[in-house]
C-alpha cells in the first residue's frame, strides 16, 4: 500500500513533529493573520494639514500624529538621536508631494527642532523648521518623540538629491543662527541624504 509523503515523514521522525510538518503548521497559522498596517495608513490619518509659507521657499507644514513606525537613522550627541522619514516611501526615492516627518529619539533635555535642505547641485536653501516659521518643541522622554509638524515636498523641491540638516537646540533656532552653521546651544544634530523623485 502506497503511503503519503506526510505518513512517510511521520514514520521517519518516529512520532515527533518533523521539520516539514512544523513548517506546514506555521504556514497555516500565519495565513490566518491579517497583514500589519503601517501607522501612516491607519484610519486616524496624519494628513490633517495646515500650511505655512517660509520666507525663502514655500515649504508646506502639515500636522502629524504621535505614533510609532520609525527607525532611528541619524547620529548626534548623547542628548538625543535625530531622525527624518519620508512617509509612505524612502529618503532615497521620496516622491514630490510626500511628507517629511522629523523626530528626536531618547532626548534627555527639552529642546526645539530646526531643519532645512540644500540641493546637492547647488541652489537656494529650503527652510523647513525654524523659530521664524515654527520650531516644534521636544520634551525629554524615552523613545521616539516625533515632531507635531511635517513638511510637504512642494514645487520648490525640484527632482534630485538634497542634504537635509536637522538640529535639536535648547531655544528655537532662527534662520539667521542656522545660516552661521551649528547654533551654539545645539544639543544634537544630524544630516540625511534625500532624493526627490517625480510622482
């Protein structure tokens, strides 16, 4: 009498659960689970938007929820690590019209976020966060502390590579203080490569 593959595996494993059978059980169990939904696609949508026009460039500021789903990528001082994320995509290919979201990770002191971008090919600096346009406050707390505002990549962002500069400072940093480089009261800073692509 011909035996099935399952019966042969059972006999060879001497009654124990063999590797192939364990994999089949795991596959059946996982097949019944719903796929995880990224936090930016959850119904409590992050796109409750409000806009501010920066003096030098038109960077639209949009409201963002507090949430998880980040990965810390930036370097910085022990006061905090800094992060920027292209929501729904990647910094290496961030479509025009996407939103950049900013965060501090494990800040040990209160501070304010400041950010701007510079085209790698040269050109005008694009202001994101500053005392002049709104510098989100960050409270000292463990874990990810996202900014309340994100930046919509509007028409001032031509396709191509940019360097994003992100700072955490003790007081809100003005554009004038950021033009001089690193503000004196900087707690943490990081730079990120951003590539804007067409929609």
